[in-house]
C-alpha cells in the first residue's frame, strides 16, 4: 500500500519531531515537517500532502494564516487540515472550524489521539474522493444548490418589464437580485454626452444585479429590458439568508462574479485595441452565445436593434449597417425582418480585423 504524506507545521521542536516519529513508526506515513507557517505553506504547495497537522500560535505566520492561504489555492484547498493547539477555549475552536479546519487536537495529546484523528480524516477524504470520482457527490451538491435557487426564485415576486424599460439605474441602492424568467436584459453604462455602452446581456435563467449586493455598494451600471421580459425580484435578505445557510451557493455566485469581471476586462481591452469590424463581430458572438438554447449551437437567431447592437460594439448606427452588410455578403449572417441569423459563430470568431 502506498504511504500517505503528512505535513506537520509546528514551531516547537520537541512536538514536531515527536509527532513525526510516531507517524513514521507506523510504517504508513511519509512525514514532512516545517518549523513555521511560511515554510509550511511553501511545502504544502510543493508536495501536496494527503493531510496537514498545524499549530495555531507560531511566528511569522500563524495557523489561521496558513489555513487561509492554502484555502485560496485550487491545489491545496481540499487537503484535510487538523489544528494542533494548546488553546482549548471554545471561541478559538469555533474560529478554526468556521475557517474550514477539519478537526483539532489539544496539547498535550497521546499517540492514540494523534493517530485516530489522522485516520478518521483520511477515511472521510477517501469516501468523498470515491463519491466525487463517481460523479455522485459533486452532482448531489450541484443538484441541491440548483433546487434551493429554484425555490428562491419561485418565492420571489415576478414583474413584467416592457421593451426598453429601465430595471435599475446607476447609483441606485441594491434591494434585489434579479433573475430572468423570460426575455432578455442588457447592462449598460451612460456617458455624459448621452451615449450608452452595453456591457452584458442576460437571457432566460440568468441572475444579474448580484455584484452590488455582494460588494455592498450602489449599482455601477444600469439595466433595461431588450424585449418584453418577466423578471423575478429576490430580496437581498432572502438571498443572504440562503448563502449563510449554504456557503456553496455563495461560492457559486463569487465564481460567476469572477467570470463577469474577466469578461468585462476583455471587452474593455477590445474597445481599446480591436478594429470596429472585430468589435461588431465580438458583440454578435456575445449576444449569440447568451441567446442560444444549446451551448453547442453554431447557428443562432438573435433579435436586437441596430441601436442596441451599436451600444454593444461601441460604435455608430451607420457603421453597424455597413459591417452587417459586409458580413451578409461574406455568408456569415443573414437578415430576417427585424432579426439577424448568425450562420456560424465559429466563422465570426475567425474575424481578426
């Protein structure tokens, strides 16, 4: 049987070497040791041990800091983490568990306590890995989150917004998180000269407006319906109650927020460096991707006015008309009354200038 690797982070030499000796004598573990938190983080990142034993009170970086730093890295965030501490106060233990520690051992401890704690955590980790390997654990967790979010939407008030109706404006206080039951919504910025720059589009099944709720600040952009739309309005109290109860949902929204920020950064770079033709192609791709029913669809019908498309591309209506005519001649799009049929998203992505 392959030996498990245990990382011990402990500034007390006697405890560090004594614990390492106990584990090595079992013949089941390879042991790595670190004399302080900074060294411990480096070794954990380098070796990816199967379990970490860590003291709380240490120089340079304490145990809480170690747990926090490792929890921010994808390669180390799921490693079982056990605190070794002389602090048995309830408040310290609660802080440790709230930060994500799996267990703790209070000094002084004997050999059996140490081995039992490690074996228990490794058995639990093996069970979770096996379930995740079969796709069951992750699937169940995702299904639960989706069910809770669906329930939240069902309990919310649904309001109908007419085409081009404002949903919220820049600097408004965030009272709701919004969910598109049916329709399409755009986010946009306003210039002082009255021009608008569209920054995102939200279709059926999309949440929006959560950035300001999570960051506790007023809205930094406006939103309006692109067509007649039904929008569920989820109160911030209901949302916070859910994410406090199910932290996994908070993580889900934070990942969504990270994706939104990355997408907007790419859009701003496009406005600065891309040609107008490339910007129009990127705007069409963005709208098509968020409008298609299946993520693999390459041909998509989109309904958007030239004025709104110009706001997405950051250009004039006349320029939009000219470039759409060019794309039509090239066989990439066709016009169908007030709609645009994109014949191939892949071909649009090939446009470089």
